[in-house]
C-alpha cells in the first residue's frame, strides 16, 4: 500500500550547518501530492511545504524541497540551521485522488548553539 | 486561517470508562479528521468525515467511534477505554476543493491518559 518513510528519527545539528531531512514514499499512483508539516514543542502540526510537480523546487520560510518522482523522494533542506528550527518534521503524501494524508513517522530536529 | 478547537485539553480516564473528545471548527470546512500521535508512529488516522452525518474509518479505527452531528463538530468516542489508548489526539479540518483537500489545519491536541 501507500506509505511514507523517514529514515532518521532524530537529527542533531549545530547552528549554521545545513539541514537535510530524508523522505521517500511509495504509491501506486503516478501523481502523488507531497507535503512537509512542522510541529514545534507543545504546538500542533502546521503545513510547511507542498508540491505535486516533478523536479520543481518549492520554498517556504527558508526551507526547500524538490519532488523527484524518479526516486520517489521529497527531502527537506535548508542552507543554515537556526535554533528556532528545532521541531518535529513530518513528511506526508496524498495519493492521487485521495482525501487522506499518509504521514511518515517523523524526524525530530534539534539545533544546538 | 482555520480555527480548530478541542476539548478537553487534558483528560485522565479509568480503564473501561467512556471517553468523549470533542472538536469544533469555525471555517466551514467539509472534511474533518481524528489522529493519534505516538512517538515512533507519527500521526495515525483514526476516523474522518466528509460532512455532517458522515464518518469513515481510517487506518486504526478499532476501539474508537466517531460522530459528526454538524459541519462544525466532530467527536471521537472511546466506549471502553484501555491503557493502550493513552496518547495525544489531534483533530484537523480541511476544505474539499483544490489544494484545500490536502492542507489540513490541526487543533491544539488532547492529552489522554488511561489508567
């Protein structure tokens, strides 16, 4: 069935270093919609990025991601981590035609000074 | 931005007791969802609804019921609570057109402890 895999459960970085959180997906549909949600401590998840266009970079709040259908990937990147980026990040997909989101298990990002 | 509220925010229940978690949204979204969040499992869909009077089973519906009496309200009911249902529960809503179908707005969450 459809699924989302986030291989890193915990990522710890020093402030100023680049961020890359991995996300791969499986789906039988050819046109999935991919998302990144972010959840700060004691808050609820909110949408950070979304895409359905192959090989097109999408950006928001300093983060960017590119959907690569050839490798079924949608990795989240940022050039320079900030302390305020510490949060739980979820990758999610909506298989084409579905009204449901399928979430990965999440990656906890901690940025140290 | 969508406003989704949940009550109660914290709940301690006893095993075998009945628990009702309530969710209200004020932006007239058609779709509403109930998730539970557990470390290592992420967000898992329990039940969802396409509109008043409809409820559908998500990925982990066993032990839960849902009720959508109106466009604004969506409840999650645990008839016989068990300790394995200790978790944080999130309600979310989303519109049913274009990108809005997929962009979900989450409530603040309810922390449920079943003793």
